[in-house]
């Protein structure tokens, strides 16, 4: 009996001893103040570290990622000097270990059994979540250099100075901040790839502010390409003896013609100039040609403008004469064969700008002289000489008109008449001082004015007649 009791006492004592040793071991396991071995957070190894050290390491790593710097240097092209630096956290970047801190802290909570179980089943890895809002960075960049986007491009200009020099003023480009490539560079740098988390990433990114060039509609290159290189010719006629009405008509028409621009291939019509002048200034009474006679009319003098322009055009290469007629009578201000008349609705002066470049017509009226200047493109080593030759002289006819006021045998010459002419005009191309080619540009006929004699009835005279015909708007 005693032996059996002694045996049970030994067994019970042994069991108590085993239980005591097991509980001590369990208590020791649960009471460890470290992170279980081989635990990583987003690649950062915190396994085996004291809990406080592990938490500190995680904080430091997040802070290290968020304190990286991005520096944007100014742009010399846009005259944007200086630089600006931001921390990653300031431009919309955030790094956060998901759940690891909470789990680590649980290692210190609960009873022995709960802590032991939690430690035994502790996760081996945790995620590092990174986020980046590119819009924040873009707004910061634009705010720093906002004045760049406020500038506007300025067109190039062309001015023809009073000394006939063609002066060009360069255009001014504007700039616009180009944030997109900067955002892409930051995005590819700021988010740490999973394979590199836990290491020491690059701490600074430096880049230059990028801008887009905004050119104006009219650049210096475009403007110069129009071909207004210089004054290529000028031609002057005189109207010193003109009455006030005629002088007014010449001056007004010249004002409208001034700064007239012809595009490449465009056909110029003098009728357009006359219409515009009529609208803006009106025309005054001055002598015009009607039925081969000078008579009072409206618009006398405008043909001096067309004729002066014609002479300038003749001396320029690349101009095609589309329509041109001489006056029915010679004019005093130009040689025969070198005038260009105009009659509303009947005769126009037209030419085509075939130079391939723009052509600008300018006019100057000073001291009763009209000067037409052409600005465009033409080699400086060439010129055109104009020569007109009278190839035939036409004698005036004699017209006898019965005049009942005269007595038998009486006669009175009321118009002396004038010769008529047939004229050929030639244009010679002179290059480097030598004649290269010669062409006939016109074959013109000027009507002879008849000798008109009034005679008494029965002396063979005819009744006077009034012919209808084209009225040339001034000589």
C-alpha cells in the first residue's frame, strides 16, 4: 500500500516538475521583446531586432524616402534663372509600411498563451505602399515660374524707312512650361521598385526646367521669305503745269496706291485703285480725252498715275503685262509709247506679279512730282532700258465744216491739227553693264488730230458731227 502511494507521489511530482518547466519555457518564448526572425517589411529586414529598434528603423526608412530631394534648375532659353528644390513629401509622394507597426506592437499584448500563439504565427513579410500625385508637382513648378506662361509672342515687322531702306525687326518667341516630361522623370525616379526596397535609393534628382517655344504667326524668316529685299526701281513724272483739279486727282490716286501689296501670282487691276480712290476722296474736274480731243471731265490726271506705274513695272523682271493701252493722243509727261491709259468700264491697266515673291508699290508726291517705287526681289546686277521709236508719222486730215455765219468766200481755221504717230517700244535687258537681250513690248498708234476749217455755205463744207467714243479718264 505504501509503495503504491509513494509511486503516485513520485508521478505527481514528476508531472508538476514537467509542467513547471514547460510553462517557464512558454513564458520565456512569449516574453521576448524582439521581432521574430526573418521578418521583412517591404524589403526592410526587421527580423530579430528589438521591437523599439524595429519600429524606429521603419520610421527612419519612411522618412528617408520622403525626404529625398527634387531640384529643378531654371531654363536659360526662357531666361528663367535660379532653381527650386522640393522634398519628395512636398510634391505628393508618400511611403507607408502597411500593418507592420500594429502587428509588431501586438507582440507585447495579451497573456502568455496569446502572445506565444501570435508570435508563432507572425507574418513573414509586410508591404511598403508608395503613392505619388504628379499633379501636385506640376502645380508647384507652374507656380514657381508662372510668369513664363504669361508672356506672348511678338510678330516680326518690316518697315520701309524714309530713305527707302527695308528694315526688319526680329520676332520674339514666347515660352510655355512643359511639365509633362518633368513629371515623367520624377515618376520614374520617385517610386522605388520592389526589388530595390530596403537598400539605399538615390537621394536627389536634378533636372532642368523644360519649355516649349511658341513662335508668333509672323516670324523673321517668314517675313523675309516674302521677298521684300530692297527698292528695286523707282520712276518719276512731273505734273507741275497741272491745274488744281488735276493735281488733286493725281495726289489722291497716289495716296490710295501707296503701300499696295501684290501677292505672288496676283493680277493687279488699276480699276481697283480708281474705285477705291473714288470712294475715299472723289475726283475733281480736269481735262480728259474724248473723241481725240481734250475736254473738261471728271478724273483728269489719274492716267498719269497708271502711266508712271507702267514705266516702273516695265523696268522690273518677272512682271507680265496682262492689259495695257496707250492714250489716243500723246501725253506731255512721258515719251510716246510709254503711257498707259484707263477708261472706266472699257480700258484697264493690269499686270501679273510673276516674280515668285511679294511686291510692294509705294508712291511719293512732292513738289508736283509723282514717284512710284517698287520693293521686292531683283538681282542688283541687272536693269532694263526702255526705248521708243516713231516708225510712222500720220499727217492730219483736213475737215471743212459749213459755218452759216460766214460770208461767201470766207474761211476760218478753228483747229490747226496735229500729227499722228505709230510707235514701237523696246525693252533691253542689261546685265553687268552689257546688253543681253532686246524685246518689243508694244506697238502703239496715236491718232492725228484733223485740221478743222469753217467755210461759208456752198464752199464744199460738211455739217459738223459729234462722234461718240471712249472717254479716257484724263491724260
